[in-house]
C-alpha cells in the first residue's frame, strides 16, 4: 500500500503551525530558530527545489541572490548560504574560491540535488557524483530512522528525476546525516540523502534530495491518517489544515524544517576554545549541586568512551546521537536529541527530550527536570555519564 500525497503546500503550512507550537516547549528548537532568524540566510533560487518557500512558512527572513553574484559578495561572516537545485558545470574560479573562503571563515554552505556539481567543484576531495542518474520520473523515498516507533509516521524525501547520487567511498570527515537504504539499494550503494563535513571554521551540507518535498509517499495506514489526529496526540491543534493534510506529508514537511535548523547550527568553531587547562578533582563528600558557572567533566562508561569538558553552562547543552548535539554520543539506543542540561538560578538541571529509551539519573528514570549534583550518573541508551568537578590549573 503505497500512495502519493501531492498536496504539499498545505502540508508545509500545517507544519509551520506545528513548529510554532513546538518552539514554545522545546528550548533547543527555539534557540536554533532564533539563531537562523538573526543570521538572515542568503538563498540562491533553483530550477526545482524551493527552500525559500519553507523559510517563508517558518517566517525566517532571507536575502535572494543570483548564483554568479556570490562571486563578488563582501564578507558575510557566518551567514548560511542555501543554493537550491541548480546545475552549473565548470563554475568560474572567482565563484568557487569565494564560497570556499566563506566556509573557511565560519560560514555554512547548504546545497541540494543538482548543485552537487558546484559543491564538487569547490570541494572535490570531499564529495563527488557516482555517475548514475535517478529515474526519469520523480520519486519519494522513506528515510531510515533507527529509533522510530511503530506508530511514527514514515518520513519521505523527494527526489527529482535525473538527480545525482553521491559516490562511494566518501572522505573520512563526511558524515551521513540523512539516509535511505531503499535509495542506496537502487542507486549505486550509497544510502546517503544528506551529508555534512567541516571545513575551516565552517562546514558544508549537501542533500541529494530536495528540502522542499513536492510529493511524499505514504507507506502505511498511519501515514494516511489526517494530520489533525497526529498533532493532537502531541498537544497541537492544527485546525482546518489538520483536516486537509495527511500525517505523512505534515511530518515530512516538519522534518524538513528541523533539518534546515540543524544544518545551519551544526558548526561550533567557538566551542572548542579550550585554551585554559583543567584537571578532574575529587567528588565532594557532601552532596554539592552543579552550578551553571562550575566547570565539570562528563566521563562515560559503557560501549562509548569519551571525556567531555564543560567550561560552565551559560546555555542549554544537548546530549544525543545527532552530530549537532553539544555532546555527540554514537550509541544506537540514544535518540538524536536525547536529553538537555539547562542552567537555572538554583543550579543545573537535566530534562529528557521525549527520548525513546528514557533518561536515568542514578538508575532512576526521570519524568521531569531534575537537579544535578557532582558524582551523579546519567544514563542515556547504553552509555553512562558521570559528572566530575574540574579545576582550572592554567
């Protein structure tokens, strides 16, 4: 039972309402939204993908530029540049060098589909085309979700005809952020629909798929239900739009919005400024709360071993399996955004982000924000994190 939903304009409107509601309860999402709004991204219109339509629904201000005009742009600091599906063969060196410099200086370049020809011209050692074209008709593939629940809608990503799959092998620094095993099996073996890699102080994100899905495939009964029912379960009233759209289409449109937010906040060049030296100290005998100004280590045990220094906590600090999380944990039982540490006037608290497998503190499942103390053990998936105080030594 595979049907198609082509009513995507309404789906994106409904997803915009859903996003507005989620921002009120999700601090991380609200932060990403505010960051992108302040950055005012640059958008290069394309032939088929229409990222600007998504930004308009999200009420994100943006500036439109022609592709060749980017060659002479003044310094853009860290403003993200979206280049919609637009093929350009043998781009002028003035363009490729300008975009390469922009990324190196801390900017983000996001390209989709046919714009792979440009991304490859700028970063040939990182990404290339596998010389296969997708089918002569538009398709929609289900993306692989490792922690999906049985009643979750299927997320589909739109592939234009004659799209360019990415070649294997890929550079070791290229991370797959979106994949479809179904797509990889059909077109050359690489399941990647979205990849990201750092360069200089910034980074590059490329999607084989379109961010603006012009249609989605509805694979199961849950996908075909009215989105008003799905949204209501999450405490959101979509009103009339919810009775005119399918769950699968709205969930896919919402995923595109959160993907855009994640793509433009993935690089943290200022986060790695560990010029000061710290050492771990003994956990106090007296139970001592962790304050936002306290430096501390998160030390793991289990299948994943790492030691992360946190030099104080002025803002929300996310833990998850997404590479955009402040603490990235490659544990298959950890959700993309599993939990978050938040500063309060009383101290640092931990909050579960509706993860699939829950968050535990000292073996107890938490159901509401919980204050953290030095020596506490946080368990996410199979990974345990001990909070160890740190002391500056230089």
